[in-house]
């Protein structure tokens, strides 16, 4: 079975490369801790410094929030 290398941008220090797919990784980490916000990005909720329009700021990174994940993400942070 071939697996794609995924990068998870939820660390303030650096990206964390993994051989797991986002879907596999997301199943192992509870949603209140980690949330998928884009097909290429997952974020740790407690690391979010600011949200401006459709972007999340963590350190110097500006992570996009896609339309696909927007409602789930905003519902989660409203809780």
C-alpha cells in the first residue's frame, strides 16, 4: 500500500511530517484538540492565536480555512 507524505502545520516551531494520511491521523486525535481546516492543513485548537476572515494565525503562519471545513471549524470553536 502506498501512502502519501503529509505535513501537519499545527506546531509553532515547525511542520511535523508524517507518513499517515490526514484522515488516519484525524481518527487518532480527538476533534476538540485537532481540527482539519483545509485539505492540506490541520491545526491544534489551543495553538490558534487569531482568526481573521478565512485565515488562522499560528506564530508567523497564516493557515487558510477552506469552504469545505469552515462550518465545522467555526462550530467547534464556538463551543
